[in-house]
């Protein structure tokens, strides 16, 4: 079964942190990281109710990119809905779809929630393997932070909460997918793929691997394909 | 389509009322009744954010049983889980099941939420046509009032939805993915990928594209990458 951690990036409202702690115990999620929280006061404790233990064990960190290295998969969240296929940075799946796609996998997964007012910035979105958005009204789509966390954890609990669910494929590690994307870039380089399209195409490749929940076995096989392509291109250019 | 109203019975925390108002606009539910609220202060308005209009239109009532007469169906909620069949008063279905069962019906439906600390009393439970409970952890099953409302409304919205929301991403067509897989095979051929591994690797590629639900835009971009690889390999072998 996958193991989930909640990551709040620069949460601004202390009450929200407490509410999130409560929701985590409500839905059996154990680990929380707070990246540069604005402040944590009595309101957090009041709203945590019977989840004060979890709140006390919250890990406060500064280095967001460093934190991500601890996980096999990083799942970002957004409140912004885009109709445009090309706005791939904001292209998101539903929590339900995500939960169903991940339930038979093993691995350490970060669920990342952005600031109350501005969400995650583009740099942060780029480093996510997948992106989830809660379907909501067009009139006012932006949920309060803790309610977004609650609905996401509820969906995970619904699908994964049942400990009787087994059968797991090992998810490829982040560093493995990084290598794969590295090889992909190298191929683009060697075939003179247009410079200005390269970054977007690499990000697209990362998102495809993420949405597919690439397994270890698939990683090894794709690596095999890429090395063979690279070898052949080098041989011919050499 | 059914029309839903939220009914909060003796809500004690003003902030929760505001949070519920916000959630209602988030999930396109228009009408709220407050039965004997303890107090409504600035905190309600602060947490309502862009849902202040709805908050102002909240109807405060005293006669709970009288209120119920306005509805075609009354749905209560409980945080207590019971396995015992005899405790029929607390026998509940999930929000998901409820939403699915009601989606093709018309009528006016009350979603009734009890007090933060004690929920609905036995008299109130008896007057409900149905009872819904959000599945949660055994360790600490009781959700904050506004989070329970949020999850319930989210499930309704998911199933019954926002008629304005369309399906956004155009999925690539089967014939397009077929072409992509054809190009992939051609690359394997040209780089002398081991014959005996080829079929499995092609199938794997197909599954990855499938699981990722490849979009049209992604299809075109991947086709671009493949043609460039093929072109380069041909040039060098030619």
C-alpha cells in the first residue's frame, strides 16, 4: 500500500494547520510537513481537537526541494481549472481518479498543498509528478485549504483505507524517473529537436510517466530502450 | 435533478457557519437553514470569504419539525458508526451511495447536520428518511462539522454536478495511439532492440499511454519527437 504524507507549503492560517491535523487522524494519515509556516498558535491546537499528538509531531522544514527527495512520488494540488490542453502545468486529475490509480502501488507519496491565497507557484508545480484538482463550481471554485485537504484525504481513505486491499506493483523511484527524463532530453538533443520546444516536451514526458504511475519494471525496460536509441545515434554520429 | 438545501441544527461555532456557506458556493448549493444557532459573528463572515451573499440569505428558524415539511426527502448525517443491525437509527449509507441513488430524481432534499458536539438526537434522527455517514478512521471518526458538510456536498457535486462543467481534455484517439505505437516499434527496429523483447516492450508502451490517458496535444507532441528520432536514424544509416 502507498504511504502518504501531507505537505503544506507556507500555510498562513494557524487554524487551518490544526484542522488539517484533525482530518489526518480522521482519515488515518500519519505524517505532516510544514514548509515555512507563517505562525502556529493556540488556534491550531484548538482546531486539532483529538489530533494534538499529530500536530506536535509536525515537521517544520525550510528546504522544499530537499524535502521532495524523500518521496517516490510528489502530487501537487491546484484550485485553478484550465480548459486549455496546452496549459499542461495546470492540467489536473480528480482525487478519485488519482486514488484509484495508486491503490495497488507501494511507495512514499507526498500530497502537496499550496498557500491559502496563491496556491503553489510554477516552480513548485513543475516539480510535481502529478496534479490533482477537486471538481467544484465555476462560480467560486477555490476551497478553503483545510477543506481541500479533507476531501482529498477522504477520497484516499475511501479507496485505500481498507487494509484488505493488497497486490502491489512497486512504483519507480523519483531518481529513476529523473534518469529516464535525462535520457529523454539527451535523445532530444541528439536528434536536434527544436530548442524552444524542449522544456515543455520534457515536462510533458514527466507528467505522462507520473499519470501512468510508472512501475520499476517499466522503468528498467524504458531505460533499455533509451540506451539502445542513444547508442545507435552515437554510433552513427561517431 | 434534485435540489438540495443544507440544514444546520443548533450550530455552536460561528466560524463553521461561514465555512459551510463558502462550501455551498464551492459546490453550487443555494439554500441554507439554521435551526437555533448559538451565535453568528464576524468569524462567520470572515470564513465565508466570497460567499457572504449566501450567508446573508441564511434562514434562521426555530421549528425544526415544521421546517422538514418543506422537503420531499430529509437526509440526516451521523458521525457514529454502528455494525449492529438493531441500531437501525444509526444505520447509515455512504455519501457516494446516496448521491448515486438520487441523481436521476427530482425533488427538494434537506441535508441535515447536527450539533458540533452531539450531532442529531434520537428524535431528529427518527424524522430523517435516510441517514448518511462519512467513512473515516476508527481511531477518531468524528469530523469537524464544516468538513463533514464539505465532503457530503463534494460527493453530490461530483455525481450531480455543475451543468456548466464540460469535459475538458480531448483524449487522443485509439488510431492516433496506434500510430504512436507503430512509430515506437519502428524505432525499436532501427536501433536493433532485441527481437525477443520487442512485443512485450510495445505492449508496455501501449499500457503506459493508456494509463496516462494521453491527450490529443500530447499525442501530437510525442509524434513530433518520434519523427525526429526516426529522421535522424535514417539520415545516419542512409
